[in-house]
């Protein structure tokens, strides 16, 4: 029987420009019945298109850090070495393969870059960017074959089948980066086509304030496929780290604008507001705290009074006072238009990566 060709992306030594491959990848593919093929990092668009057409499956392997420019960030001081050549080749290859609907598996760096290529982002350095009550050793002191922590397995998935129905499995970790914001844009139907129509899917778009229990998650699913008990369990899950809003799936791209991406916009507003206060002599720490609390309190006014934001704004603006002068300046600068244009840009990007 003809074995499926499984293409594997290689490691890249940027000092001498050599490429290499851990033999464990090759052995694992062979043990699963595939024929492993190590891809080069150089090639034209036509070459990459031929790889995508010829090979039956694709494994994006582990390796160095992703360049932060891929997800719109400057380089963190703890970011490690990167390979621009590998980033470029794998990005082109992924989009060709994804468009063709071929099976894709990401391991370590591979998972992170798939998320980035689809519009998500990553922590550049877990120890300094993610706080946890019990910091797991993601750079474990043991040898690779020794496991160091547990991961949960979602029931009913292919991974659960591979794990023999176990709810958890022991793994090791040798990385300092991880997925932060999940990629938007993937529809339930796209998952069904790739993973099987017999599976049930819940599509969710959380945001980063969930880390503090103040998240906002948009959720969509086919209500006819779930029992009332399952719906209650989902509600319990998503409200455990914030608030939940059920929406039709066709509106999930809009959810990404208003709650998924908007924390970044709010942080920019807080920063700008604090800068304005610092300009007139207020210490930076005090300015940031006051600006952040003003935003928090204003948000609670909207949520808890039930009043329209316009009414609440008018209640702050005394006739001929300081606030209306500031509101007028924001209007002249196109504040509302800028926010709406930011939502337009988010929406456009989300629809492009479906």
C-alpha cells in the first residue's frame, strides 16, 4: 500500500545556515505509517505550491522563537533567537496547505506559528509575561523523556482517542513561549470539514481580562446538538472567568472587534489619558492608576445602571464646562471615527483568515 507523504519543516542554524531534523520526528511519522520528507527552507512560490499539492500531510516542527513582527509586536528583551528564513517559508507553506485543506499538525513552535498565521498571537516570554500562583516549569530540569506536568484532554476529540480516553496525560515542556490570544475567524463549519461532521463544536472568542476573572467571551454553537445540562456546563465554564454572550456564528467576527481585540484599544486610551496628565505634572504611577480606575468605574456605570453611554456622557458634561471642551476636542480629532475604523480593520482581517 502506498504510504502518505508527510512533509516536515526543518530546524535552521542561523550561524552557519545549516538545516537539520530531530530523528524522533522521522521515526514517529514512520511508526504511524507515513513516509517522512524533510523540506528545504529555500524555494520559489511555485516550489512551495508544488509541496502543498504533492504531499499528503504537513508537520510544522519545533524550533526557535517566532519573530514578533509576525504578530505586530516589538521584540521583548527575553525573546530568543529567530530564523527569518524559516518564518518566511513556513508562513507561505502554511497558507498554501491550509487553503488546500490538507492535514496539518503543529508541535511546540509549530502550534504557536499556526495560531499566529491565522491571526492570533503568543507570549514572547512566559516567565515575565504570565503570572501564575504555581509557575509550571516550562523549561524543565529533566531530560526530554521525563514528564513534568499534566495537560487536559478534551473528550470526544482525536487527541482523546489517541490518549485512550484519558482525561489527562503527562507531558514535558522545553519552551518559554506559548499561545496567548487564539486566532479568530475559524468557523464551526470549517472545523467540521476538517475534523468530521459527527463532532459537535462550540466556537468561543474570549479576551485577555479573563486572566483576572473579568473576561468577555462571545460564544456560538448549534443549540439543537447540546442537552440543557451541557448548555449549563458551558455557561458555568465561560462565566468562571468573566461574562458570557451567546451570539449567532455569523456575528463572531464582530465579537472579535468589540471584545476580543478591544482591550488593546482600551489600554492605548488609558496610556494616552495618563500621558495627558503627566504632561501637566501628575506622576506617572498616579496618572496610570487614576486613568485605569476611571475606565473601570465608567464601564461599571454602563453595566450596572442600564443607561446608554450617551446619556452617561451627557451627565458628566456640564454646560460650558471642562468636560464638554474635552469631548469637543475628541470629536474634532475624529475619536469616534478612529475607533470604528479600528473595528473595520479587525473585522476585515478576521474575515480574510477564514
